């Protein structure tokens, strides 16, 4: 299926929104406080905050430039607010009121009339009518003045980047890091939001791509700052339907309690913090209203700074399991009753949100595993709870990267039993909370669990206790291998999982993605898109793209299947033999600009020649002429492509000699890459071969012929195991040229043919994506 990395709208459907539409406000704040924003009506929003320190401040933000929506759905940038007026009703509680110092203030960031960067501070109370906690506010931007009292310094409204309304707790002390005596929960509402005057309406993308069969993945840690309505607008507009895998995260859902100079996970007052619960209730309701089902995803991962020390998995040296994120997260021990009991309570809380929204209970246990220390390969099986559960003094495993003895393998098997028991208990808690039917899914990440560098890790991290039908569905993701091009590792992993766990394709989901760094988008998204097609071909019916933030950042646009079922290429050969009378013409496209002085500037527009042929001179009888006419009709003229054996150049060995495995260099192994494209070199210029003669292909690695490979569509050699680093990969082959008829008609007259004149039958090479 085709896709597009859309950078901007180019004539796609658009609409207009009112400036300051509540769906497009965001929040920001310092840790450990929490805040969220949701829409409560078409013209209203609500912010919820939990404050832990006296100096914490949340900002309710409006950006002049839309950096969070997909380019085909974003609103237009407009930095000029002159002669615009914003009106709304303000209500609040638990935060400082409008009439006191440090009360809600509109900070405006932009440039003054001279173009110098500036910030202005507009006290909302100066423009309010009503009480300090319930007032009507009118902000005429061309008349706004900065300062605590009026008159103040006029702002410059013509070049504004963003603005935000500050929210601080009762007991606020500017710049203070002191802990509040107890957590402060506050809220604020803006309703009856209206904008009038110049630029009161903003142009916005309004595409609605038809359903393409793929589904979406989101995560609270990535989207806590946005409104649920904004996320669902992107998901639906981009053609995703059905289910949404929603990872509740590892850093933003919990409540905290103080201990010493830090804060730790708490159950005081409930398991979810107020802003998180408000956000997820709004997300569930909006998803339901848009016809989506939510798969609630909970992992064994927690933000390390707030995790109780005895909950953490630990390596043999006692160090905690820490991921590579900055700041790091940690992994909860499946053996610790308190940690596992906590996860069960979190699961129950999200199940309650689903039930209150009238949604089916779909729950994913996300990537549960025993962590392996990346630097050493040591498994983190040695926290106090795990030691006790694994016999009190379990055998040491310094690294999983070295051969293991029987006792060490037995320890990994036992750890797998502990992991399986913990996931079973979590699943039982979900079913109990659902008070009815619940679908339980388990997600595993094969590049870690089945890493060839740690060949026995699967014993602990893909236990036999997960075998079908332990869960309703098994979900797989392999994005490290996918984006690295490690096709052999992916294929071997699928085969192992099928043998070991036994879930049929109809009960297996696939998560494709993701692109962490934007500079990798042109390389990784084609592989992700192709993996979705591959999963469909394997019979996987539930496919998800991970994740929404990367999709909107890079403009990834999955397009629906075309309406025309016609196959553009028929994998058949031109039916007539070509003699030396046939014409073959390689052509390039070169732009040549001649200057006034006679010098030339030349620009090669193509990196490879395109072939043109005239095969008419090879037709020597009326029988052959009949064969040609029938073949032309069957191809619908130029509509369908076909194979042509170039009589002058069809071999990797010279032009027409018998191929040998050492003919053409395809690449050099790196230990990961298992796909190499067939090419033929003409000096420094390379020709991509997409239509090799399969029975003639010969492959060698470092000069040694090999057979552990497959020929994939498009002229790709796919090894069963990736060639080692530094190994040269070569191949020999015969090949055809993909061509089509160049014209919609054939001009042949009986008189000229009888007189011995050869007809003209032009063909043109087809550029194929390999």
C-alpha cells in the first residue's frame, strides 16, 4: 500500500476554526507536579493540577504555530493578534485567584515593534468583571497593557509566538523548591471562549482519509499535554479506525507522597492522580463517541525517581535495572508482592474508567520482562524478593552473553515461571474488575527477548506459561530490527514465537514503528509501511502503528487501497524472440543551460539510464504478427508492464555471458543487515535489477557460494542469517527489463508488411520501486 510523508498541505481539503479553539490549547509544568487539559464543550476547556512544591507553576498555552498536529490537519500560523479580542468566562479553585499577586497572568512571548524578542505579563484581573474565582474576561490585544496595575506598558500584538496563562497553588512562593505541607489539587475552567476582530478565524487542514485497515497506538507520557479531542481528530482524519492501543505510561499516571527530599508512588487518595484520571475519562468518552475501542496498556516500567527501592529489579551486583531514557525508568520485580499489587490496582482503576464510559474492557500487559543490563548482559533477577522466590541464594549469572550451564538455565526457567505467574495475576485482576468479559492481550518485544547475543534470555522472558491460550491475543513488535533492516532476525523470531507459544495468526497482533529521531524518517517509514503490508500477508488482522507523535511529526500518511484492481505489471515475458535487428537505446535526462558567454551548466536529472526499444524489426511472419497483436491487446496497450530480455545486455557477467556468483558486489555485511539488492555496475554507475531470472541467481559471501537465502520481490536477496561484519556479498544472474508498450496503438499495414517493411513497435522501460 502506498504512503506519503506530508510536509505541508498542497491543496488538500481545508476549513476554518475560531482562534483559541479549546481543542488546541496545551499545558506544561515542571516535575513532579502534574496537570492536564480537556475540552468540556465546543467552547470550553478545563485544567486540573496537582502541586507538590511551593514554587511550581503550570502554563495553559496557546501557540501561534501548530507544531503538534499532522501537517495535513494543522492550523495555519498567524502571529498577528492586532485588533483581535478574546473573551471567556474564568472559574477556578485550589489555585491562586485572579485578584492576588501571582494570580492568573497572561504571559505573551514575541517581538516588539523593532523586532527584538520580548515577553509581556498581562494581569487577567485588570481585564475581569466579576469575582476573583468567577469572572468574565475580555482581552483586546491592541489595547493590552503589561504590568501589575494599570496603566502599564502596551504590548506589541503584531508578532506573537505564544502565550500562556499561569496557574500556581495556594501557598505559592516564587522560585521556591520547598515542599508544600500537603499536595494541593487545583483547577481552572475557561468557558464561552470567543474571538472576534481581525484574524479571528484560522485556516485549518480538514482531511478525512478513508479507512485503510491500520490502527493506532498512543501513550499518555507522550500526549498528557494535549486535549484528547485533538488526538482523536488526528487519528480519525488520518484513516485509522477500530482499536487504539493506549499505553498509560510509566511517568505521569501515579500519585506521589513525600519521603525525605523525594516523592514516591502513593495510594493515598486513590491510585491515579487527579489530572491523569480527568484526562483518561475524557479520552475514553471521546474515543467511544468516535467509534473507537481502547486497549489499555500497562507495563512493568516506572519512572525511577519515584519508584520504591525494594520494588526494583536488580542485577547480581545489586544495581537497579535502569533503562536508557533520560531521566531513566526502572523495571518492577515480578517477584515483589507490593509492586505487583500496585500494578493490579492501577489496572483496576483504568478498567473502572472503561466501564464507566460503557466500553468493552480490552487490556494489554505491555512488555513484561526481566531486564538485562545493556553494558554487561547481566539479568536483573537478584532483588531481595526475587532471591527469596528463586530459592534464597540463586546461582549467579554474570552475563547472558556467555554460554550457560544447566543450573543457570534452570534459574532462567524458574524466573520465567515467576514472570508468568505475575502476568496471570494481573490478568485475573483485570477480569475481576471488569465484572464480566474482558479481553487480555500480551505484548512482547522480540529484539530484546530473542536477541541472538543473549540466546537463553527467552527462558526468563518468554515463559512456557504464556503459551496459548493463556491470553486472548498475543501482540508482537520488533521495531529495532525492522528499522535496522534485520529481516533475517525478524523472520527467525516469527518462526520461534509460532513454535514456542502457539498463537495462530488470527490471534496475533503486530505493532509497527517507531521513528525516534526525525532525521531517520525517510529511511525508517518506508520499512514500517512495508512491514504493515507484510503482516497483512501473514494473516495478521490487527495491525497498529506506533506511535501517533512520530506520525504527526513526520507527516506519515498511510493511503487507502486504490479502487482499480488492475495489476500494473504482468510477470510474463515478451513472447517473440528478438534478433540483432531490434533496436535498444539507453537514455538519460539532462538539463542544459547555456549562458550568454556560451558556457554550459548541465544537471543530470536521472541517476540511471532508462531503456527504449523497438522490437518491430524482429517480426518476420504473419503468425508472429498475430502473436504480437494478441499480446498487445492482453496488455491493454501501455496499461500493463511485462518482461523483455534485452538481446544486447541481460547478464551480470559482461553483457551476455553465463553468470557467476562473484560477478556483482551487492554490499558488505554488518552483522545485522540481511537484505541486499541486486545491482549491475557500469563503471561508477549502478543499475537496479528488479526482474532477475530467478533460476539463474547465484550468491556468494566473502567469495564462498551460499544457499541459505531467498529471492524476494523487487530483486532482493534475503539471507536466513545476516552476513558477518566485513563480509562481501556478491551475486551473478540473468535479468529481464520491465517494459511497457510506448503507445496506445500499433500502426501496421498489410501492404508494407508484405513488402518486407518492418513495423515499428516501441517499448519503454518502467521504473520500478525495488
